[in-house]
């Protein structure tokens, strides 16, 4: 409110650049959304705009001018270019992942500075030593080193991704998921329909908060008395028990704003940022507040589905990658085999 009052008192012509300088994203988000909804500001992808500024600001940690320029070039070539090619608005999680990779690159470059080494003198043993401690994600610097080698900034370095650990199938039990669903689906449940519907998708179909947040109005398909939802490439038929929640969520799309909510015409669950859906982290937090762990609920649901569906069908209906669906099937098979080994006693 203070920022909005300042704009009105100073008669400042509102612009995204002015708001960028006026405070953090959290402090300016509500005013920005109000101005965009009112047509006083053009729509823009805030995640991309902030990521572009972040690249330049983060590069200041690199002392060597030549390498600083190289870092900015790489970040713009690999990440910014890829984000600009994505359908907008991009999810915040995608920008977070890009920043995570670039932070690891900066970490490597700072480590070289500490060791009084340069990128040109970097060796395979140096990289292996750097990777031996700290985050297991350090393998993600391989794209930067590959790009730097192509641009004759570093010798060829080989980095292999660590082998994937087997998927754990110990999540929310079937009995606990049934109990949670009974509460969520009860006619007198006081929770908003959108949260109840989201919780149902986690517990029944193993949907991730990112998937649910990305759902659009067109992803709910009503045909011949049946209601389908597009989580993957093939629409899944919704059980009758959650159809009412799906339609209530579809019909009530009030997006929070400073003075009064507004109706969004694109996203199934609108967010506080104009033109964006609810943030996945916000949705996950709301699910945890009602006793549902998105990760454990998803694991329990996926483990159950993987026992009933072939990997190809599992991938099509839930939206997971086919290779991930195979990993789920293998994990469930291995878990069942271990359980059978414990239960079956040898006959003497």
C-alpha cells in the first residue's frame, strides 16, 4: 500500500523498471499485479526479467574480467536463450534450477581463485578434487566446461553424472491416503475446493505441486457426462468422488489482489502474480498445513499405480517421463521381491 501511495503522490508514470528499483519482488508483486490487471503496465515474464538481472549481478563475484565476461555469455547462451524459448510465463522452479547450475559454476571459479589457479590451467584432477566434497550436484558444471572448451578457455574435462539412486517406494501408506481422502472428500470439509482437489490429485495420481500449478482451464475436459484431466499426454478419467471438486475449482478462479480478488481466465488455480498460476512452493506449503506431504503422498500413489499399470500407460496418464515410469516399475518390483524374501521361510 505504501508503494502504491508513493506512485499516486509523486504522480510517477508506472513502469516495470521503476518497480524493480522500488523494492524486492515480494514487496512490489501486489502493486505490479494490480497495475497489470488495470492495463497500466504491460505484461512481462517476471521470472525471466529477474533472472537476466541476476546473471549480471552474480558475475560480480568473479574477479578475472575475461572469465566474468565468459560466464555472462554462457549464462545468456545456455539458460536465458532456453528460457526465452519456453511458453510464457515460465514456472519459477525452472529459473531456480538455472540459477542453481550457475551458482555451482561460480563456486568452481571461486575455488580456482582460492587455489590461485585459472580456468586455463584447470586439470581433470582439479575438478575431481573439487567434486569430492560438497554438493552431489557439482556434476552440473559440465555444460559450462564443455562450452568453455569449445571456446578455447579450458582444456577438455570429463565429468560423469553420478548413478541415480533407486527410487524409494516408502511413502504415505494406502490406509493413510484413504483416511486423508475421506476427510478431503467429506461434504462438510471446510477447505477451499482448489486445495481439496489438489490434495486429491497428489494422493490418487501422484501429481507434483508443479504439475498441479501448471494446469489450465482447458486441461479439464467434460464430455458425455464424464470429466477427464490432462496430467500427461492421455487424459485421465476422474473418479466420480472428485468430479465435484474439479468443477468447483474450474468455476471459482479468484486470484488474490490488494483490494479485491479478480477472475483469471487461463489458470485452473490462479496466483497472486498477474498472469501466473499459484506458485508450486505455495501450493506445497498449503498441502503440508493440512497434513499432506506432497513428496510422501506422491510416492505412495506412484508406488500403487506402478503395481497396476504398465510403465507406458503410467507415463501417459501421469505425465512422468517414460524412463521414470520404468524406474518406478523396477523399484516396486524390487521392493516386492525384498518383502517376499522376508516373509517366505525356507522349508526344511
